[in-house]
């Protein structure tokens, strides 16, 4: 069961503003200010008005890369939202599993700049503990007093979904009663922007998933965290339950390092349905991977048509990346947060920036305007570079 | 030199510049092993020197820093 949510994204620094903006269909994609010299990427979904000093002391910040900061902020919100606090046994014994596509790149790049550009002979001694990919899990554990299993996993843009699935598995296997899961990424660094420039999949306009005139993804940053627990555990402490994580499907394409593969996507969604004991006709909504690249949106549409057959035309499919951008591994966690709230409130967030239909993308993408509709079952799709696919099934919870 | 060392220590340690006296033990200024490496880094930056690893065990007080800085600078 999902009983707590936390999010930090371009749509706001908490879940309440994240959801309000999603429902309003307001994209947080803006010109990068200041523009980054020597980089073609000129727009992004950057956190609004985030001041690390508002959340952490100077001493704490000396050990917190930006990606760890975001994980801690979102984690604190998730446990508070669940009605728990640091020191509660449920939190002390919980697992922390955090996905990250790129880890502590801010720290790494400051180090490399000193060495390679400034010809400095020494680097800061906290470079390793601050920048290591596992720092996000360590810092959440330290800040919240969590002593259960904790680690970071990485599967590019599916990192958050894989972390959530790992949490479900740990709970179902009886290893833990409570798991704090999600993902964090902070990719607005010079080196990463140059690298995304080079691969030529980023738009300099905006993110228009499934729209005829889409021309690529928009980078974002943030963290999404969810508190998971067994139904018995949640009920015993009188927790509110947002939704049930009813199943999951994971596959790998063994096909191509960047090109999506329809069969792999079909198989991942199919496995999620099977695991959740769902027929295709029982799914009401899919929160799509929907990056707004030509290749992803066509492949994802074809996969939905292939798996859902006639029901594909009755499904609502939307991509919230059109609003919070593609925050790499964190996106998949932010999208599960969005899907949880969609199922809980019975509101489907739209695909923003949609102008006109593409004949190769023939589904109902809920263009530009949120839709009030009961959602009994939903899927959240995440398909990473390298052909790593993860799909999470969510079910409306009724007591 | 004490002033400059005190300012460098106070950047890292949870203390004020005026708390840093010659005879003060670093541990009493809240400098644990992790903060100690940060202090050494800041001292290297501030004085443009290289502090060898073998000197570290002998640094207990602020005065030990001052003496070693004097030796290194010479």
C-alpha cells in the first residue's frame, strides 16, 4: 500500500504544488537562466526558488550533493505525509531504496573542473562521500535515522520504477514491513548538458509528447519518494491509504542501447498485468513514458495498441513529462507519485503542450486538460536507455 | 598565523574564530576525523602547502598545526 508521498520538482517543492500544477496542466519548462555558455540546450524544468539553506545547515550541506538534498527533502515529506516521523519504529526499521540515473554529478564535475581546467593539484576531501551514487540512500538513512536495508540502484530513466518494485518485493517477501522508495536526479551540470546536447534528443522548444510537432525531450530535475507498507501495517496504525501497488513487470530488450523496442515494452506491460491479475480491459489509465522523442512515442503507442487491442482506444494515456520534464531516473518515481494521486483523486493529469495529432500516435492522450474519471487500475510506464523496462500497476483502494 | 588558522578552522568546525586558541584541542572544537581532513584541505588551500599524511597523527592541538605549518613553510 502507498501511504506517503514526497516530491520535489520543477512543479514545486512539495506534493501539493506538484499535483495542483499537474491538474492545471501547467508546464514548468522555462528558459535556463542564466543560459549556459557553450551549450545548445536552452530550456529545462529546473526547481523553482529552491534554496538549500532553507532545508539544511551549512555543516549538513558540506556532505550533500544536490541529488542527495532532493532525496532527503522528498523523503521527509513522504514520511510526514504518512503520519510518521524519524524515531518511530516503522521508520527506524524501514528499507530505503533510491534510484538515480546519474548520481552526484555536481560534486564530480566541480572536482574535474578543478583538476582539468584550473590545474589544481588537490581536490576536496569530501568528494567521494558526497558524490558517490549511493550517497542519496546514505543521507536519507542518516537524516531520518533509518537502520534497515538501504542502497541506490541505477537503471537510467527507469531507476525510480525499479526502486519501487524492489520495495514491493522486499515487503512481499517479508524482509521489511515498510519501505521508503523512489528516485532522485539533478542533471543540470555543464558536463551532462553537453552530453545531452551531443546525443541530439533534447528539444529547444518544449516537451510535446505524442503531438505531431514533438521534437524531443526536455531535461528536468527532482526527486519523488513513496512510503510503502503492508495493508495490515497501515491499518494497524490507522494510516490513510492512497492506492495499492498491485503488480509490476520488468524486462530488458537485448536489442539496442538507445532505440526503444516494441516487443520489450509489450512484454513489460503484459507482465505487470499478469502480476496484478488484471485483464487488459480493466486498465483505465496509463501514465506513459512519453518522452516526446519521435522513436519513444511511436514505439510506446504501438506497444499499447498491440497489448490492449480494441481496449487501447478506450484507455486514457498521458505523459506528465510534458510538465515536470524528464528528470531521468527521478522521472519514473515522480510519475508513480502522479499516478498514485490520479488513482486516489480520480483525476487524470493531461499531456500538456499538445497541438495536433500524429497519425502514428493514435491514442487518447488527454490533451492539455485534466479529466475527472474514476480510475480503478492504472499503469506507470518507464523505459530506459539500454532497453531496461519497468512498469508499475496501481489499483484504487477502497476499504 | 594563528588568526588565519583560526579563520580556516572556523569555516569547517562548529565554532567561532575566537574559540580557537593555540592550546585548544581540535576535538574540543567539534572536529572529528571527517572534519579534520576538510580542515587540512582548507589549510593547504589557504597557505598553498602540502601537508604530508605522516604528520596527521601528531596534530592534536591548534598549536600542533601552527608548528607543522612553520616547518612545512620553511
